[in-house]
C-alpha cells in the first residue's frame, strides 16, 4: 500500500475557508436521512439494488463536475490504483452493501445504535494496527459522548438498554461499521495531488463496479426493484446528500482533524434523528433526549478542543 499522505498544507488566506467541524456536523445529518430511507424502501428496493443505484446516481451527479479533474489527475490515479481500489471496495461497495442488507433484517433504531460504536471501532483499529493513541482527555470525550447516545436510545431506562438483543441483521450492520472504520483510517493513504472530486468519482466507480455482480446475482434470485416516483426521488436524495455531499465533507473533515476526532461526530446521528422527529413528526422530546444531546455535544466539544492543534481551515 502507498505511504501515508503527509498533512495537507494550510491554505493561503485568500482561499475561502470552511470549518471541518461544520462539514463533520452536516455529514451525520445527511447519513441519518439515508438510514431512514434505506429502511423505508427495503420492501420496494432490495439491498444490492439500493447500493448499486445509490452510487450509480451519485456517479451521474458527479460526472459533469469531476471528469475534467479526473482527466487532469489520471497519472496520479494510475500510479496509486491499489490504494484507490481498496478505498472504493471497502468505503463504497462493501460498507454500503452490508448496511442495506442488514436493514432488511433489523430496525433503523438498531442500526443507529450500532453506528454509535464507530468511534470506538476507529480508536481500537488505529491502536491495534497503527499504534495510534488518543490523549486521555479525548478518550474521556468519546466516553461522555457514547454515554449520551446510550441515554437517548435507552430512553433513560437501564432495563430498555438491557433488553437490546443482536440478530443476524445487526451482525451485518456491525461488519458494515467495521468497514467504515477501516475506510476512515485508510484515508491517510489517499493520494496526494488528487482533487477531492477526482478521488470521490474514482472510488465511487470502483465501489459501484464491486456491487454490480452482487446486484446481478440478486436479480437472478428473483429480487427486482419496484420503481415508483417516491422510490426514485428517495434514491436521488440519498445519492446527492448521503453519497456525494456526505462523502466529500467526511473525507475533508478526516483529512483536517484525523480519524479519531472525526469518528466522534457519528454520535450526532441519534441527535439529528430525535430533533427531526420532534420538528417534523410531532414526536415527544423527553428529558432523556435533552440529557443525551447535552452529553453528546459535551463529548464532541471536549475531544475536538483537545485535537484542535491539528485543524487547518479548508477550501
């Protein structure tokens, strides 16, 4: 595998600056939409079709903007094809296919619970394979934020939390989360000199090609998507927000603050889920929600502040 890319240079003051923390906050909002729609569409669109067409639409959206950069960056792509092949296979193909397959056998709530362990997976994988360690204050931030997630999902009751059980779908989601944690850490091998749109376009094409035989096999088994206007609109929404924008934001955020700090922002998914349900569905906002959100935001602030020395503003 190629050598880890050095830290990106700090842009000049003339360039437009966007906080990586803003990008990392918007990303779980877009992913929350994906999990809800993915569960809602599982009867109409089978998991491999969902994965394939999500990224087929994403590639179509990206193409007019990315292809000029891909043509310019092709020598870099050709030189680092192994790293790009691996990142596309685990971050696009395997990760998404396992997640949608898991949602056929488990609930969106269980999916969000398991997503909340991504930060722990990132820290564990980085420690085992790369010998990277968080500062004590950052570990405390992860613990505080995770406590907030559990407060929301348990509804303030230990009995509710104790009643949580894993099923086959949950195990598939866990494998999906492990793929995402690995992808996040492996972004250190993202080739230098490759435009963000070139990078995302190439790994999206790689990932979609990896899923293509799985989708064809699903079709051969008699599982065909049922195309409706609502299903098409939902897939287009997931392609634009949960695929194109979320991946661009996530990749840039990880580049600026590191995998461990960026991973903590996944804990915002249940926060957005609670707030969106309260605003748009009229669901009750309970005390355990308020406490959980406060803990999550406190943990993120604690960990992010400790890692602030790594932050550079981005274009």
